[in-house]
C-alpha cells in the first residue's frame, strides 16, 4: 500500500513540475517577440525520503524551479528610430514608472520614444533616466554616479541654439602700393549670443612703409545693412592696432597687441557683450595677413585681396532631432548644424543580475540576491555599449521551446499513466480483499 501511495505521490509531483515547465514554455513563446525579454527555464531536481544508497533508494518525486536567465544577451537588430536603444553587455537602462518618479527599475527594453512632453518613455510605460550635462558633456549634478542626480531624459529641454562669435581670422593681402593714408576694408559677418547676425567693417589704414593701423566700426544688422546694432569699444580709429610687415617677403612681422581682441558692447538685440579674438596669422609667415603689391596701374585703385574669412559663431537654429552615441550621450541637433550633449545615460550593473525580481512591463527591481545597482558610464565596468537605432530581441528560441514542450507533454502523459496504473492496482487490491 505504501509503495502504491508513494508512486501516486511521485506521479502527482511530476504532473505539477511538468505543468510548471509548460507554463514557463508558454510564457517564453508568448514573449518571443517581446523586446528585451529573457527566457525562463524550468530546472528540475529530485526529492528523496529517508536514507538512500546504491542499494536502497527511496524517491519522493520531483520539483521544478523556473528561473529567468536575466543575464543572457539577446540578438541586436537595427531599427529606423534613433531613440531605440540596445545594450551589448551586462548593463541595464535605469527607468521609473513616472516621469518625476524616484523609484527606480531596470530594463533591457530600449524601445523608447518621445511623449507629448518630450520625455523618453518605452512602450511599457517606463521613463528613461539620465544625468543632465552642459554643452561639453560634463555632468552638471553633484551626484553623477548615483541615483540622486538622475532625472527623466527630455529631448525637448532645449528649443533652440546659437553660438556667439568668439574667434575670427582673415586671410588677405594688403596692397603695398597703396598711398600712405589710404584705407582698405573687409566686411565680416559675426553673431551675438542670441544668434543675431551683424556685419562688422574692419578697416586697414596704411600709416607708412610696411605699417598699417587696424580698427573696427560699430556693427550693423546684417538683415538691413544700415541699422547700428552695437558699440565697438576696441580697437577703434582712436586706439587702433598697429601691424608691421616685412619689406623682404611681405610676411607679418609684429602686432602692437597680442592677442588682438575686438570688444563690442550694447547689442540692440539684448545679447551679452562680445569679446572676439582676432587672428592675423602667424608672425613671420603669410598664413593670415600679408603685404604685396596689388598690381594696380593707379595706386588709388589698389585694394585688399581677400582670401578666406573664418569665424566660429552660428546663427539661431531650432531643435529638430536627438541622437544617442555609444557612450550614452544624448545629443540635441539643431537646424543650424549645431549639436551638443544634453544628457548622459548611465547603465546599472549588478553583482548577480539573475537575482533581480521581475515586475510587469519587462522590468526588474533590485533584491538582496541581486545586490544594489552600480551606476556606470556605458562602456565601463562591464556595462556594455549602447547602440542607437537598435533593439535587443527576446532570447526565446522558438524551436528549442517547442522541443522542450514536446518533452514536457510526454513526461506529463507518462505521469498520468502512472496515476492511472496505480489506481488500477488499488482497485485490484480492494477487489482481492473482498
């Protein structure tokens, strides 16, 4: 009797275990197309009652222990969205279930998009977290390596961009055959801190053989060419910069000021005052300004021969897209060609990723088994590289899961047969007693 009861008990444990395995397989197949999903496998281990040996083994059945292999790497596939992100490595995106939330979860589901407010949120409703940065990519919060400095990544935190001119260079030949007291000019377009374009006239006045004075006039709006838009405070005609050139080869010998700085105040646009460093070229060379004969028949017709004018200012441009590089920097891109980082996305790593606890939406929370999250920059600490325009596919292998399903079905049927046979044996035993 006890053996029959044991057989039925063992068969029941087999039914429960195989049913658990089928449940895991079913969930895996259901999530075969879920981005960032990690396959759950049922591990089986046997139970033994009493003392067992090679000569005396008393089984007590089997137990299934379904466990998700969270640390497994899924295949990375390309997409057409620059805000789709995938991780090739061990890290996790840090997310919250609310745009202003302070409870952090971790996910590999990188199918992020911008909501109506510009926040990056994935299809499961989790908001991507990052550290805000300045235009050079430096994290602006004091807690750049912990969750304290994180905030929801918002790609519309900046609506436009402009860069004020701070550097200017002119490559030109000043006419050596111009009469002393004569002047030549170069008109240069520059930008203030608000991205408004202004035109500044640089005047070169010949003061003697191989010497020139240089100064600027008050800027005017480039849009109309006549409205004075600021005040040039240096160098002016009253306090010019003196340039000296070689009589042998026309190269620049010296400048009375080094560096040469153009200062402009009182912009009509309301922009901040400008200080522009002017580069006349390398002394001893003709790399910038030079002095040679213009070749004009009449000295009165001698004029400046302009080469290239370079300045680093940029007009105002509106935001039009965001891109994310492999180091996790979120770049804001503007219509004027300017691009600069506004966030750095950290990756969370764990001493035991398989110890994380799954929550709805293909995300996880930390546990005692997983250990606390360590926040690192992408590409460091084993976190892995971030790929923009890519997603990590589910680790479910459908062919493998169907194979396991067939095995589980056969084991379940076999256990059912054991119960049926045991029941028949019980019936025979009861009939014999009668």
